[in-house]
């Protein structure tokens, strides 16, 4: 016998019987599911696909209670209304659940945040981020090089014996940012 998916079990005995009969008769899973639930399959990129089992906070039931309370408390502290919204950690910035843009309620929300933040998203919604050129390296200012050289000499008095040019080179090698070319 075929395993019955949980969404069909939740629909009741009649849906389970219909699904089981159709699978036994050789129909595909997708067709049997559609007939058993009496609704078309969820399509990628639709609001239904994004918010299925998430709209009324059911998704919080699948995580430990303490974690769910913490997540909601952080959002509330940031002034975010979580009603009818779902937290997508992959969209969040360093604020995590305190990031209002990470709480979505539609496929268009996901697309907008991904485009605004130049993220590549794969799943129910697909968005391709743009490849950014590497940052351009800027030389350290003379003032900063001089300050860092003084600190290096203070930490290692033997450096006084070296020439000023050598100390400058050492400071630049140690502190200047390096970017791959």
C-alpha cells in the first residue's frame, strides 16, 4: 500500500480512501492528490504555495515552544506584526527575526526582498541575484599608516632600528585590505 501524505490525512477519511484507490489503480501521486483534495496542485511561485500551512501560524507548531516564543518576542520588540506572516530566515539580515522584510505573506514579498538585497533564492520562488564586481582596493591613508607604525613600534621597540620605509611597508602589508582579483 502507498504511504498517504500528511496533507491528505488531514483532509479526512474520504480523501484518504480516494487517494489510496487512485494510487492502487495506477494513477500518479499528483493526480491522486489533486482528486483526493479536490483542488488543483499548488504551483511554484504562487501565494498559495508560499503560505500553505503558514497563514495562521501553524508553522510555529512545528518548532519547540520556547523557540517559537523567542522568535515572536523578537519580532514584537522590533514592532513587527506577525499576524498572517511567515518568518523566512534566509531573507533576514543580521537582525534575524527583528528584520521586518524577513516576515513575508506572499510570493511577491519574497521576490521584492530578494531583488532589493540582491539575493539568489531557490525553492517555491526563484530569484537570481546579480553578480557584483569585487570591491576596489584603496590605499591606506598616510595618516593611518603613520599612526599604525607608531603603535607597532610601541609594541615592538626593535622596529626603531628599521628604516621608515620598511616599517611603512610592514604596516601596509599587515593592515591594508586584500581583495581577490
